[in-house]
């Protein structure tokens, strides 16, 4: 897939073999590898899909089908003479290296996944804690607003009470003045009575009352 090469090289190796029903691209790449090394671009350059039998057109054969395997056997037989023990050893070594690489990468990926999950858990906990704090803050703001309303109401009531107290103080001052005036008048009248009781006329009046049997 996504193979780039000079057209002259394509012609040199004979292009695709029309006698092969399957894996003709694999056969072409094998012949091409005899003439030039490949350079692999480490990036996704295409997408290859293998459909199950019956999922695509009727002429398509799945990778594990008998016809597909027969085509592979033809290619194996075609290049059997070029396979050597050293080549097979190199192929196995590459496979082992790839397995070790992917095993190590999987281990690191599992560690990274565990780290990400733990980080996610901590983030969820922080988010839940932040949400609880937000709710508590909203409740505190609501309560503060209620307290502010109560404070304003109490200030208004306090002003009314102070005004009422001022009226009471003024009334008390009036009452005190009236009481003082009453005591003054009482003193004046008491003085008059004392003068009357001390007068000769009053004494004569008492004497006459006794004589008349009134006292």
C-alpha cells in the first residue's frame, strides 16, 4: 500500500503477475526486494480492510480461505530456492525483536493507562470536591444574603425603636415637668393650709365646732 517507486523499476521486475489470483502484490514486493531496499515511512498512509466471507462481493476470498492459502503456497514454492537458513534466522530474529518491542511497548502503555486512570480518578475527586465547595459557597452566599436582609430589617426596626424611645423620653420630660408643677402646687396649697391651721380664725372655728358638739 502507498508504495512509491520509479516506473523503470516497476518494468524491470515485470510488474504484477497476472497468473496469480491472490497476493499478487505480495509476489511483486518480493521480486522488488531483490532489486532495491525499502524505506519505511513511520506514519499511517492508508487503511486496509479485510471483510468476512459474504460481507463484500462474492468474488472476494477471506485471508484464511483455502483459495487464498493455495495462492500463498504457490508464492512460497516460487521463491523456495532463495530461502536460506540465515535468512530464516534473520526473519525470526526480526519477529522476536518486534514481539519484544511490542511487548515492552504494551507494558509501558499499560503503565501509562494505569497512570491516566489514576489521574482521571484524582481529577474526578477534585471535580466532585470543587462541586461540593461550589454548592457550599452558593449556600453561604444565600445565607449571607438572608443575614444581610435581616440586618437591614433590624436596622429599620432599630430606627423605629429609637424614634419611639425619643418620643417616650420627650413624654417623660413632660410628665416630670407636670409632676414637678403638681408638687409645686401641692406645696403651695400645703403652705396655705398651714397658714390657715395656724391662724386665729381657724382656731376659733375649731372652738365653736366643739361647743356645738361637732368635734
